[in-house]
C-alpha cells in the first residue's frame, strides 16, 4: 500500500510546491521580513522536510530537528490575520 505522499507524486511534488511558495514569499512585503536570511534556502529545506514527513514521506525532519513544535518555533514571529491570510494564499 502506498502512502499519501507517494500518491501525491513524492518528493518532486513537494519540491515544486515549496519552490513556488518561496518564490512568492521572496517578493511578498508582509512575509519576506519574517525571513531574515539573505537566502531563503534554509527555510525552504525545513518546510520541504516537514511537509514530506507530514504527508507520509521520509522522516528526515524529525531525525534532524526533533519534534516539529510548531507553536514554539513560530512564537518569536508576529503572526496576525494578515500574515496568516497571505501565507495561506501563497
């Protein structure tokens, strides 16, 4: 039995999704300031690993970073309705 991750197209699908998302984030006036890195590559890699694991793919995220603890990891950022809505739109 294949996982949902595999049924969705595996790594290539998630790489495309994350690449598209960060292409939009890189020019977004609301979200871009939340990513202080000159290069969004690290954030993109973390999101890719998280999404792959969440949808039944490799568990690389937990192996490298431990439990996701999303609230803790995002607590330093001022995320309001505007930020949420733009993030979901992308």
